[in-house]
């Protein structure tokens, strides 16, 4: 038949999606955590203000007075005991106290905030040695107008206790030792006997050592 057929409705069934392929929504890529801004207003925490550092002080005295003071390696001609320093930072400080003719004292002092530390230094007097020689030997010696041939004067000048001078036993022992020294020809100090060989003076110590090493001359 040459009759032209008209087009009817499209009866084709559309293709169904694959059940194994589920429709998924892409997840966002992880991003770095953004910092949370601190709270503002009444809920914001305020940082505590740093505590104020209050300076301290140091008072230094000495016996005898008139000693030079050195603090942490620094000094000034006016720093003489009794002496006081202010506006010192709290903590450990080193002080040196010195005076001519006396031993030097060094120590560490702790200064606390808003307080004054106090320290008293006792300086020890230095002793000297007097060596007297005469030509000819055997001359009397006077120190400050006093005869050092007198045992009492010697003990007093050497700083020994006064009660020792009056002790009968000490006086008897000193007298016996003096008489023995005179009988053996001793006329100076220091005096040494090694195998009855006399040695007088500190400069003879090397000779004594040689004597002891070789067993005599």
C-alpha cells in the first residue's frame, strides 16, 4: 500500500540508570582550621599586669670603720663604711670590704624587694714580722721604746693573753728555755739545731735541707 502512515507517540522506554552507580555529592576538600578570634566585650579575659619590682637597699658597716666598699665590682672613693645604698635590684649582690692593714672581706648579700639588708663586717688586723740584725751581734732591741728582751714585753707585743704572762708554770718554762738557749750560744731568732749544728735565720733553711739530705757537711 502506498498509504503514508502517520507518526504516533514515541513508545521507546528511556534507559534506566545503572543501579550500581549511586548518585553522590562530592565532599568538600578538607581545609585548614581557621583560628577562632578571641572573645570581645565582657566575656574577654584580660592578661594580668606584671607585678611591679620595688628596689631594695643595703647598709654596710665594719669594725673598724672607714673601710672601702665595693659592690658587684664597682666602687667609688665615697663608698666608705658606715655606708648605705638604695635603689638596688632584688637578688644576690657581692660586696668587698677592705682597709689598709687589715684582711679583706668578701661575701654575698641577698637583697629583697622593698627591704633593706644589713651586714656588719669584722676586719682582722694583719700582723707583721720584724727582723733585726746588728753588727756586732748581741745588741739589745727596743720596739716602741720597750725592751723586747723582756719576756712579758714579747708576749704582749705578740698578742698573747695577759694571763699567760702571769702564769707561774709558763714563766718557769720560758725561763728554763731562755737559759738553755743562752748556754748553747743562741742570740737570734729563728734558731735551729740539727745534730747539734746551729743554724740561724730563715735563709739557712736550704742549708738545713742539704744537711738532712747528705747527713752533714
